[in-house]
C-alpha cells in the first residue's frame, strides 16, 4: 500500500513540475504489488520489474538503466528509494515523503486510506499477502528443496477455485503453459516459481529466503476497475480469495 501511494505521489509531483519524460523509470521486484506498474503506466513511465528479489538488484538496475532517469524504487519488504545519491533503501526519505503525502491529502479533506481507495478506483483493487514458513536445520533445508521441486515438477492445477494458466520458473528460465507448451522466460536466473491464474494480475510466487531458514509464499490478487462493482464488496472478495489461496498453498506444500 505504501509502495503504491508513494509511487503515485512522486510521479504526480514530477508531472506537475514538468519534470517527467518517457525516459524516466521506476524499479520494483516481481513479488511487489502490480499496482506500482499500473500507476507508472498511467504516467507513461517505464517500469523495470524482471529482477531477482532483494533491494541490491533494484540498485543494480538503477546503474544499468541510468541514475539520471531514475525516479523511484520499491520492494514489498518495506524498501523505498527516491533520488540518485545512494544505492540502498532509505527509510528517512520514505518517512518524509509519506508525511508530505499525508499532509497534502489531509488539506483536501482526505485520509491516506481514501487516497488509496482513489488509486483502486482508477487502477483496480489490489490485495497481497506474504506467508513465511520457517524450517530449521538440515531437515528444514531438505524440506524447502522438496517443496520447490514439487512446484516445479508437479505444480497444482487449481488454487482457491482458480485455474493455473502457466508456471514461470526463474531457475529453469521457462514458462510452461497448463496445456504443456514450454517457452523461454526472459529475465535473470533465480530460485523463484510463479503460478499465473486465468484472471490477469492474480498469481502466487514461491521462493526460499536467501537469508533465513524459511520458504516464502507471495499471494497477489486484483479486480479490474471498469466493471463498476462495489469497492467494499470487491475488497472483501479479494481478502477471502487470499485466505483460500493461503489455505490451498499450505495444503499443497505440506507446510
């Protein structure tokens, strides 16, 4: 939520100042809300999100693509960066910017929650959930490897009553459709498996932590803005979908 709010605020201010161009870009990760990309697209700004997970890869992308055109970087584990003076997440500047945004929205009689609702109305409702399952010791490491193998070699066909459309495997660098067709996957090689559902923007990702003895499940769901559905009802539906996804993922993984 903060990632999306700050993205919109930064790009809006740059646009108002006449300092936004097609060369500008934001950077995020594949396990961060898709709402960031949708916001950037709305401002005609490029998004780089085919990265490995971790803020150092965001920093690397800034150098690769040119710091002079960088606007904003963010990841789901509370990483935010603005400006080109450093190559790491910056909680001080992020705190300052969220205070600026809160002050501005309050001056218009709005709360941050209402500002987020406005983004949902424009770009569709989004909801995310991350589950971390700790598996300690040598046995835990083997369990994690076994779960990753299971998602690669025999992934579920249905989760939360949603049909899996394709499986993206960053390690094998492949995209495998539900019908069995395999195509190359563009992007860096890493230990990450993503399952895309038929409805665009609904997917789950599975990866072992690089720093702790745990496996992480990332759940993403969204609903398009154009069908006029009641937003509160949609949000309830999305939260129920996340709960069902979490249940089915844990059951499938035996975690």
